């Protein structure tokens, strides 16, 4: 299993950042790599809330659901299906108040499909592309949270 860790400081309260991340309808409002995020469950937040996400590239997509939900403390979103050569992906978030800012930490864990070929693809490009995408996601989250 591969792991990617990222964090960002945002000039917003833990509560406001939590409300953005935990709302499964909002992803396309702040992630610049996403074309459309559609709620596919009855609830838009909480354990079991699900969304389908179409990527900006027009060919890739994924579905995910909330599996850990501890308000203002811990949130985990688990991949359930996707067009990418990965499986078992989850994003786990924690939040830390530091002065007037909130540090949002994300740990992404995933397994690649296709055995040894997948592991080679991971070393050559998947991990780097995933990390770049997360950094764009975090930049968008910061801008959205600080503006709203």
C-alpha cells in the first residue's frame, strides 16, 4: 500500500473547513481538477454519504463515500469505484487549530491494480500525479474556505 501525506494552513476555522470537506456536494466548487461532483446518496454528509466525481479531463471518474465522521476532528473518504488503475484508496483528514489558522492534514493510502506492472506505474507516474492533484485540491480548498 502506498501512502502520500500532505498538509496546508488555512485562514479559517476548523468548523468552516469541516463543513466544506464533509459536504459531499461541494467538491466541484473548490477542486480545480474536478468537472462535476454529484451526490448519489440520500444524505449529503455523515457516514455513508456518497458522491460520483467526473474529472476535468473528461475521461476519468470516481465514486467515494464517507467512512469516518467525527465532527471537526476526523474525516475519512473511501474510494468505492473508479476509472483509475488504483483500488482501496482512502483520504483521511485531521484538523489542528494554530492561532488564527487551521492546519488540515491529509493521509492518502492506496493500492495499485495490475500487480507488478501497477507497482511500476506507481513509481513512474501514479504517485507523482496523485500528489500533484492533492496539492491542487488543497490550494482550491484554501481559496474557497478563506473566501467563504
